[in-house]
DNA sequence: CAAAGTTTGGCAACCGCTTGCAGTCGATTT
DNA sequence: AAATCGACTGCAAGCGGTTGCCAAACTTTG
């Protein structure tokens, strides 16, 4: 006894029962203005009573609209993406659509493969922290609806959390604590964010007369922290900005193991304010942003369902504000 | 200039180009044995060179197989589900299928609604930590393919992490540290796991001659920790077992705020060994299980793609082993 | 009251792929 | 050499909706 769906009623059943043509049923259900109110009511009632549910596949085939969108993230287990996933999920649901989740494992090829595979079964893609090149993304945009999170490419809609102003906040915070130089523990070579963050760090430090050094790249995960921490100590750093909170937390652990005291001996700052940043030891000073909002926005941009309350940005590239959350991992520079 | 997919080649294009009927193309591509090797090679070659990609929707419509499965989790932002999501994602991909992710927000109604909505666009459902009643689940099984994670219902395939043996490990650990009584900070009333865990705690404590008290229910999230911690202190507990790590971490924070020292004054144990359990303060003693494996297994069970290496369990209810990870949050009972 | 203009609703052709059925043709059996 | 048999492959009918086009019915207008 295979547990298969029983025969579900189709528009044919509804049409027969209501004494109209299938086209009328179809219109009554999807294009209410096109059919007489009385007929429509009857159709709707019959449909209701038969327990009719429109078959999304059959609907998608001729219309081409699948009411489904795909979200590609570079690592589903990275807490950074939780907010994004949740926001995207909520907004997708709110739009009456369905979310497909795919893990790209930090690989541009896998990103492309997923898009290729899903093309045709989704109306569009949201890519978070894409590892593809600007050119690749540009080419994809010609053939698919596409929006980006934490990445900007000319001509492609996107939602990012402000990294320039955020980095300024970080550096000023460190400068005010007396730090004269900072070390950046960089993320993956492919990472657009890593490049941007380093760029911003350089710009701000220069303006404030601090010096900046880049180390890495390191894998943006807790396991990358040990090497990053050791490298930072090797530099004699007093303050280190990690590419993200995972890396920062990994560094904190390494410092603890090596009996380097944070923040007395060295200050640590992360990006993203992920789950755990507030209860690691010491709690992490980090740049927070509304990533769930970024997820929601990316879906809105993709589906064209943005509410009018938000002023339209040029080129549909939305920049969300960020703010520094100061916790225990930063302190006065050692003298 | 709408960025829409260009006209993709169809089997008609391939058929014309290869000089065969569409049915032959279809068979050559999906049912290789049914067609002559030479013809097949030519079809495949033409398809390849035209860049033909089968349209999954059109394929699913007549066949009924969507090659898509849905994963329902009660809270996408709960790190506990990361492993499950990742495992399910991997295995789905390995089977050449696509994963749809839905958040049920701890609501049985939303679970049912999602299933209703997705029915027809997926081949089956995996429900993690379902909040539905046994009866509801039983009824759904009649109409849909369905497997469960962290939940057992007679006649429904499932993958769970051993809670009975795991709970025994927890209690024995506490007993060996001199604790004579334990408090269980319970999860949601609807949670099957919460009931099972309490049941196991009772059974084991009784056998070892300890006493056990249940408090709660508490929301299984960090924010539930404060109330749980206060309640535990009110009981004069020396050891508390939290429903899950989130709750445990929330309790740890509350104890810190109230200057109750863990583990000197009170020991805390969690379940799941989530991200963060190893770097909270103090690091959390918790019951670990292979949840990614549970995710993979649930997909295998659903799709019938289980490799033969694992001996078949009765009723397809797989129980994965669990093991206690002892960290800093448990210690000798105060005298 | 006829002519012209609106609605309504039915017909039928797809959307791209699967599959039961039947016809073709060379090979094997008797 | 005729009959039988398989292996292939093509035909065509769906799968469950959508939608352009057209005719019928109903309104409005002169």
C-alpha cells in the first residue's frame, strides 16, 4: 500500500461539477475580473467543496511562473546566514512563494552548477556572499533574475550591510582606546567582502594616521582562528580585526590556549554579530547588521514586492546600516 | 530588457536535429536500456551540443516525480537544526534532488499548512521535531511520503538520536559527581522530545535512587534561560538538565548575572552539543549526537536510497548513538 | 427597435515530457 | 521459405493548467 496522494480533484472535476468550461474555472480562480461574479462564486464554492487545490506544476508549465525562488548560501552551517535564511524564508512565504535552499560550499563552480540545475524550476535566485567573479555574475544576470546579498555588482540588485561606515566605527573605536595599528585577519581570497573590508580598513586607518597590516587569507570559520591568532601575535599586534565572528571566536580560543589575555594583551573585533558572539569568552566586540532584513529585502527586490515605504535606491542596490556592538574583547592598548 | 531565460532547447529541437521522434529522445535520456546504443549516443551527442537541459517541471507533470523534497524545521535560526539541514541538503543533492526548506515556527498548524501547500510539488516531507500529534502525523502518512527526525510515531520511518541511553549517561555523570537530585528544565508542552526526555530522566533517576523534578515548560531558546535559572535556584537544585543547549546557555548567562557560580554552586547539562556549546562560559557539558547523519538518513529513508551498509531497523525507525561531552559546566555537588 | 458596444464563457492550441500501444524489420525457429 | 519473435522506434494521448480568439448574450445608444 504505497502512501501516495489520492487522486486530487482537477479543474476538470470542478468544471464538470459547476457546469462550466475549464477555462472559466481557471479564470475564476486566477483572474477574477475576467468572469461574472455569480459564476465565479459558484466555481469557487464547488472548488472549495471538492477540496480542489491547484497543481503548482501544471500551473507553472504554461505560465513559466513557478512561484519559487532559490537561495544560495556559501555555508549553511555558518550562523552568519541564519538571519539571512530566516528573513528570506519569511518574505518568500509572505509573497506566497516557496524557498529552495542550496549550499554552495564556498565554491563558485558549485554556485554556477546550482543555478544551472535550478534554472527552469525557479523564478529567480538570491545569492548570499557569492564567490563568483563580477563577470560571471554579470553573465548570469542576462539569463536569470538574480539578486545579491553581501555583494555588489554594477547593474545587479543587491542588499548589503554597510561595511565602509561600519569599518570606520571599528577603527575609531580602536583608535579611541589608544591603538596605533591594526591587523586584519582576512577571509577567503575569493571573498568580495574580504577585499572590501580590507580596502575600508586601509582607507580609514590612513585617514586617522594608524597603520594597518593584512594577514591571511584564513578560512572564515572557527578552525581558521588558531593560525590567524598565531599570525597576529607574530606581528606583535595590539588589535586585530577578524574577517568575521567565526574567525574571531576561533582566535579568542587560541589566545586563551596560549594564555594571551584579551583584551589586556590584544583586542579582537569581528563582523556580523552572530549567534554566540555575546556569550563567548570574552564576549566579542563586533559589527552588527540587520541580516534578516537583508534577506527580506533581497527577496523583495527579486520578486518586485518591495513595499513603497523604503525610498528606492539607485540601481536597486540597498545598503543597510550597521552598528558597532562593544563588548569585552576590546580594551585599551597595552603600553 | 527583461532578464529572462532565452528560449531553451526542448526535446523537440533535439529530436528534429537528431532525426528521431521525441519519444526516442525522452527514452534515450531517461531510460537508456530502451533504445539502441547507436541511436542513444547520437541523441545524447546532439542534446549535448544543443545545450539541452530537461525541464524539470515538464518532466514532473506527467510522471508525478518532482525530484524535490521538503524539510520542515520548527525554527530555522536554532543552531540545533544546522546539522540536520546540512545533512539533509547534502543527501538530497547526492540523490540528484532539490531541497525545499520551510520554517514552521513551532506551530503544528503551520506544519500542516506547509504540507498542504507543498503537496504536489514535492515527492515527500522530512519533518524535524514535529509539533503535530501522533494522530495528525498518522493521517498525513496515509496521503504523503513522510519521514521524521527527532520524533517517533508507530509506522512512520524516522531517525532520532538516542535519548534514553544518552539521558542515562547524563544522570550517571551527575550521580558520579555526588549529585543526589536533578532538575529538568522542560521544553515546550507540545514537544515529543521534552516528554521523552523527562520520562527517561525519571526512569534513570529512580533506578539510581536520585530524585528528579520537572520545571517549566520554557521556550527552548536562550531567552527562556532566565526564568529557568531562577526556577532552578528556587528549587535549591544542585544540578539542572536543560531541555536543550539554547536553554542551557541562557541559564548559564542568568547564573552569571546572579553571581551563581557554575559548576561550584550548580551544575548544568544540555542536549544537542550545538555551535557555541564549546565556547560559552563555562563550556557546556552536553549530550552530542550526529544530527547531520540524522538529516542524511531521513532523506535516504524518504527517497529509498539507503545504502545497504547499515543494517535495516525494524519499522525503519533508526536510532543514532549519542555520547556525553563533559565540559566545564558540571562539577562536584556542593556539600 | 435596430445597431453598436460590452461582457461572458467556450473552444482549442499549447507548455515540454512520459508512456502505452503498435508498426517495422532483421534474426531465429521449424 | 514461411512463421515467429524481439528489439527498436514512432504515434499520439495525456499530465493539469493557461490564454488568444470568437461567438453568444446582454447593454447601451440613437
